[in-house]
């Protein structure tokens, strides 16, 4: 990091934002609303980062949207919930600031931008049976967005979802639409939704490379991009952060490099790091992540920890004392004949359903399979019998495949042969045969199934309490009684699918305060340097309280960063918060 007493600046702005994911785009947008001169730089040729390929859920408690949805929530209840979940791991001041600002952030964005959200009536917090937990109201979802509003050039700038999640080669579907699309003839409502969605997609493909009806994370990213264009915020693509420029003990600007070459940019009010976190930075992954989690990552490959690495070189510090350095997702890997791999995140469509268990590399259960994806993998990592270089396996019977999805094997499919030949799905007529094929102890797997089935006959799971939380039951099968998450497995044939830990997002990141100011090892703010999103350490200290607890904090902390930076500008204009209130 160069220390320049009298640097030669190529240009000056109030706020330089590096990274165009949810956090960076929100910071740039709010900065413009506050009257700041903003420059947003993105390393790639697309916006969205990890957000674009995610479900797009935003966890912000206590908003007016929860009242409108008929499930009113309070920040006081959320505070009790977070206190129970996070415990004594620290970060209390930052979480209090997040809860205080969250409702205002949502109101501001809803009132002054194209960001339009709705609170889910039913989307439970991930950690069940805790004081203050909510069944609905805290998880906010972006409304579908018509990508045609962006124009062809900007529509092409929205990072597409993972190809595994695109139907018919390019069509998006929201979670609540999947059943209708898979069962179009089950009801008139299903038929109308399915035919309308497919027809719209067919018309889109006459002019666009994929469907323009955007949902989930893609919708949120498109809303933010559209809003940035409305505010005329400069957005430079293929422009990376080279270094920060220090003056004294603070940061005065940064060196960026793009199509125009290297440029020294003075940031009068600060530099905001929002580059996506550690992700594919090999050195930091090896330093911070458990061995078993270093193999797979769901973030774009261009997320190489630029912001974190650059800040560390300039005297910033990493946060310590986290429950986990990352947020994890169990993923299955389908290796195709051309040598490429498809990675399927096992979110909710299979693990929570009755008639399936997960076993570790010793052939024994290790977790409540219906818990959140992060807690599922935490169970893997904490299992003393789980070898770090081996996968866990999801185990089910043929009846399960007939009724539910298992990874990329959709329910009712009669063509299992391609999945079996690829080794993606493994079949055995008996538990012993299956155990041999997946490399676990035969006696252990046989005993595991017997123990599970003995209790499952009564809908019970005394070993792990499956079906005991609202979130478990919500993602189970309500038609399966008495427990929507538990039924017996068998008779054969039996099937197994390997799942590996993958990084969904980093919890480990730069140490920061309640306003997103980056701190050094002595907890002193580095003047002029801010961070949000995954570049900033998780305010939930490596726990995963609920759906959207990465994107929600990213957007709220981006707002707090701008409020702090703008507070020193003496702007005469009314603030965005004041205008939203009006």
C-alpha cells in the first residue's frame, strides 16, 4: 500500500465503492441518494456477484413489510433471538445497530428506488425452539423483475443464475412456482402458471439469450442495477482494485485498473470494500478454513479476496472468535462426459423430506437432516468419524425418488441409468450392497437404518430430533403424518448420493465496527476505509440464524457506511432517510 503525502490523483469522488454485489450496489445507490459523488467499480463484466446466483432472500427484522404481510415482527423479538443464537461470541453493538437501521433501510429503498420487496408469510428462522424466533415476516424477497426494462446491454450485465437452476436452458422459477411447473396438470391454477411462464420464456428466447422474467437473487440485482442507472451512478466494469493509497494513518483513495489503464482515485469520504469476501483466495482459505471445506466454493471464481487481502496489507485485521469461518452448503457433484462438473446445492428440496437420512464416512447418522444447509455441514465437520477427504451420503429408497427430488434427479423419473452410469446416484438392492459401493462399514449402515426405522415407524427421531422445529416441519411433507420429516426407509432398492461441503459465503472477514469502518489489530478505525458484505466479518459471528442473513446485513451495513461517510460532508440536501419518511 503506497503512502503518498502528495499523491497525483487522476480523478476525485466522494465515495469509491469496489465490488458490485448486493452490498456494493446498495452502498453506491444510497450514496447517490445522499447526494454524494460516487464511483462504483466491478472487477468482472457483470454485476451481482454471489447475490445473483442466490435465492435473494433478505433477512431484516421489524420492517413495515412484515405488518403488510400480516405477520408483524419486532426488532426486540429479533434481538432476543440473536442473543440466544450468537451467545457470548461478541458483536453485540453491531447487531444492535443492524436491528435499529434495518427497517429504515427497507423503507428508504422501497420509497426512493426500484428495489421492491415483500415479506414472506411463512419462512421460518433457521435455528428452532429459541426465544424470539419468527415463522414469517423477517425473510424479505424481491418481487419478480422484468429484465427487458434494463435494455439488452444492461440485461446482459446481470450475472445469470447457476445453470443447474435454469429450466429449459434459461428459464427462472421462484421456489413457490416449482411444484406448478413440475405438475402442470394437477390443477387449473398450476396449468395457468406453467403455461404462462413457459410461453413468456419462449417469446423471450426470440430476442434474448435467456428468460427476462427475473426472480430471487437475479431480481434483486436487476432492481439495484436499474436504480443505479436511474441515479446516473458511474459503473466501471472490468475494473479491479490494485491497491489502497494511504495518507498518514488513513486511506485517501485507491489505485484501480481497467480498460482505461491504471488510475489513482481520490475518495474524499472513503473507500468501500465489497469484493465478495475470501471466496477463492487460496492462501486465506488454507489459513482459515477446515480442510474438508477447501475443495468447493459456490462464489464466482473471480472472487479472489481482493478487498480483504488489500486491507490486510494496509494494517487491517481479521475478526476472531467466530463459530465458523464460513457458511456452508452440502453439494452433490455430477461429472458429465465432457469432463465438466455440475454442482447442486442441497438447500431444502430433499434433505427435509421424510424417507431420507444422511450418513458420514463411517456409515452412521451425524445430524438432523432437516436442519439448515449450514447446520447440516457443521454436523459433518463436527463428526469425529467423518474423514475430511470423504463425502457424506444421502440415503433413500425408490419410493422417495418417486415422490421427491434428490439433487438433480427429479421425482418420478424413469431414467435413472444416466445418473447411475455417471456415479452421481448409487444403487444397491440391500443396505449391505449399498454400503460396499459407497465405501462405508456394512454393519454400521445396516444398524443405522434399523435404528432409524424402529423409531420412524412412530414418526420419532430421538437421536437428532428431526421434525422438532418449525423450520424442519415447514420444509417437510405435510401429507406425511405424524411427522412431516420422518418415515421408514425401505424396502430396497436403496440409493445414495454423495454430498460435499461447499462454501456458500465467508463469515471470516475484516474486523469492523457498527458503521462498517475497518479496524486494525488494536480495534482502531482506519480513517477512510469501510467494508460491507462478505469483506466484513459476519455480525452473527459465524452462526447462520435465518434465510438471507448474508444479504440483509450486507445491505444494511452498506447503508450505515454511507450514513457515516455522508455525515462529514455537510450536505445541504435532505437525506434519503428524511425524504423516505416524507
